[in-house]
């Protein structure tokens, strides 16, 4: 995730940046860096709609997204927005599964049905 951190810092010079590797909460091999959550606090987001902010972050992260990062959760806030919520960082919900391995287990009947 250090490459993602470097790319975002170079693109935004953010007031605050947090990059979290959330891969261990998903159905991926241990050590994978496939899921990340970022919080970018940057004054340049002022006046930008949410979609535009996310596009900017995705463009900055394009290299890691092309290189194996499967999912990127983005929070893109202005300093005023971040301060208004007390500097809190959102958390991602728990993974509900859905890997190909789990789908194969269900279709072959090796996973018990839940009532």
C-alpha cells in the first residue's frame, strides 16, 4: 500500500491521508494487497461533487488499480468537512464472501445451507 500512499501524496499534497489495507477482511490469499480504503483530506476538493472527487482519486491511483488492487473505497473530504465530523475515519462493513472458491463450494453442495 506504500505505492498507493506515494501516488496520492504526490497528486494531492493532502492535509491528511490515511491508506488502509483491508485485504485481510476478504476472501483473498494471505498477504494479498487487493482491497484498500483511503481518506484524502485536501482543500482542492472544495466545490467538487463527490463523483468528481472519486474520479480524481481513482485517476491518481490508476497505476495500482491496474496492477492488482481489486477494490478501493474512497473518502475524499475538504478540510472543513473533515473537521466537521471530528476527524473521524469511516470503517468498511465486513466482507460477505463471494469468492469463486466459496461459489464452487455452494454449487457442489459442500457448504451447509443456513436457515
